[in-house]
C-alpha cells in the first residue's frame, strides 16, 4: 500500500489572511471614528464660560441675605470674567430679589444676567 502525500499543507492561504486583515482594519477604523466623534461631542458640551447659576447655588447655601451690591471674580477658573450681585428687599417679610450680572474683560455690557427671588424668613428687615 502506498501513502499519498497531500500537496496542501495545513494552514491559511494568503487570500484568507488578506481578507482577515481587511476585516480587522475596517473594524479598527470604525472604532477609531466612533471614539473621535464621541470626544468631539464631549468637547462641545464643556462649559466655556461661567453661568450665573453657579453663583446662585453658592448663595442658596447661606441662611441670611443682606441688601446691597457685591462684586467679585471667578479666580483661576474663568480669569477674564467678573460678576456683580445686587440684593434688594422685594415684597413681604423675607422675600428678596437677587440680580446676577456677569461681565467679560471688565466691559460695560453684561455677558449674561439672571434674576431670582429668594425667601429667607430668618433675615429681619
């Protein structure tokens, strides 16, 4: 009995390797594109200028309000912006109107403003 040797060796052909490499690169480029798109979306959602809501949140933590005007800045977080807070007695015992104005580069025109009413019954007028 005679043994017949197969001319084909076990393994992958060049065509199979090329197809597998093509599929790998297409999947890699798709994943890279998706990550790039998500990073761009996150960059667009970042806050690039301050909000008066940040200042209102800080004031809401206090128990007392005093009438008057206060001026400040945002420190190193937003170095080119300054803010002004005006607190005025509004109507009834403990109701105050707070007006926030944010300026950029010490200009006269405000960048943004916000008015809110706060009730602090502990504050005596």
